């Protein structure tokens, strides 16, 4: 596969900040499929963040936001919207602790929210496989329902922002589900480049990626029949881990076993994140459109850690990320994989 060759050709070590006796290495990496650029300097994790700090009052924020929370059991039925009877006569989808309902402030025509737990706050090691299974099954039901009513809505997204540094406005654990008519630009690139790779090489890029990463081992974390877990070579966020499904193209096609394995993998990664001192993250999916055969494209999910939720923190998204499409990273993917491998 070209992947290995491309890894070598893009791995440029730039030894070059000299200050007293310190030498820092900056590694330039490109995603082997899309060319997305990352720059890794692990020394940046140690840099001074002048404004950051203050007492850790996360517990206070949790207590303060619990009173009157829309997603807590005493309010959720009265204070969250319902789907129109045309889309879903029962108004909402309920499964286990999960309740799925329309987003009050949507940025898509089909944009839903689904809670993960009846508890207002959970530590990262308190989420269970069962909670996630219920949530993913309810989300899939919504995706299929939308597509049945509107065939053009066929690009499903399942995403989880956790705590304010990730962009979450509500502390209570929840995911969002969007079903769009067109892919987002990054998904469009992944689908297009995967198709092009298949046309040129007659092979599925994602299958090859798993094989190469398993063989080289540096970023490989673990796998089972459903999915492989790998630290991304060129991450778009710190501690980025991808879960690549085998032989499945889109979210609606996940069967019971694959859903359970997905949920279990997320629970393990969250346990590892907790051990690494992380409390905020984004988890996203890159799904092919519904009904597409998984010949050239396999469904994947990615998770990144975000700055620690504390009274004042320094954002990890600066001008390089917001305007130049370059991801400045302070965690080495190979070290992330090494740390997580034992849990898989
Ligand atoms: Zn709540």
C-alpha cells in the first residue's frame, strides 16, 4: 500500500527551537488519504498558559446547572420539544435512559438531541455500554425514520460534545443526530478520495489502513470482528483515536453486535481518557450515505480530547485550526496508542 511510503515521505523532523539547552522537535504530518495537515510538538503540552487556572470549581458548575436542567428527568418531558406527528406520531423516541427529541436550536433541517443518562453529570468512567447501546439504537431509529419520510436526507451524523470546552452548551450528557442532504466538506473529501483510491488500486482504503496499522503496530490499539481502534497518524485534535468499522458503510447499517462493540470501544476509550486527566471531548462519525454498499468506503468514528474543563482554560483551537486548516497537536499518536493498548 502507498500508505507506508507516504508516511515516510511526510515525516519531516524539524529540530529547531534552541533556547538554553532545550531542543524541540516539530513533526509535519499529512493524512495519507486527504492530505489534511497536522504539526506535532509534544513540548507544547508543557508551555505556560498565563490565564489558565483558578480553583477547580467544576463541581459547583455541575450543581448550579442541575437546577432547572431541561434534560433532567423532572423536566425533560415538559420542557423539550416533540417531533411533528407527520414524522413521528409518538413525538419522541424513548429507549432505556435515552430520550430522543428535536434540537430546539437546530443547524440542519433534521437535527435531533438524545440524552445518554438520567443523571445530570457522569465522570468519563461512569458511562456504560448499555447507555450507549440504547442511545445508538434510538439514533438509528431516528435516522431511518427521517430517510423513510425524505429520501433526499441520507447523510447521517452522530456526534457527542462533552462539557463546555468541546462546544457543549448543556452539561447533561447528550448526543446530537443530524441527517443532511449533502455531505459536509470533510466527509465529501473522505468519500471522494476513498472512491478514487478504490478506482486506482481496486482495494478498500480503510481495509488497507487497518492492515498496515496492525502490521506496523505503533498506532494500533486493538480490534474485534466489528471494528479496529487506531490512533490517527495525522490527528485533527489531541489524543485522536479512530474506530473503523469492518464492512459497514453507514450508521443505519450497524447491526446489534456492531452497535454493542462500538459502545464498548467508546466506554474503554473514555476510561483511558479519564486516566489521562481528560474530562472534555468531541466524538464524531463519518458515515457514507444510507443504502450505499461498503465496497470503497467504511464507516468510522473519531474522538479527540479538548482542554480540561476548569474556570479559565486556554482553547486548543487558534488561528491555525480556525483559519488555515492546520491542526497543531501536542500529543504523539504513538504514545496515545501505547497508553491505551493495555485496555483493549
Ligand atoms: Zn440535567
